[in-house]
C-alpha cells in the first residue's frame, strides 16, 4: 500500500494534465476517454494486487 500512497499525487497530476488536454475537445469524448483511463487503472491495480 505504501507504493500506491506515494504514487497517488503523481497519478492525480497525470489525470489533471490529461483532462487539461481534453478540455479543448467535447465533453462527450472526454467522458469516454476518462472512463477508459479509470477502467485501465482499476485493471492494473487488480493485477498488481494479485501479483503480490
């Protein structure tokens, strides 16, 4: 859990930068990409915990 807590601010910065880039687009496309990012993140976290 220590690695996750340390990387949380970094992931938040990445999310904000991505959302900042997507702000130029429409809200619909931004929601779709945001959902894809969250889905990938949850899948990565699940596989990371299973590997432990």
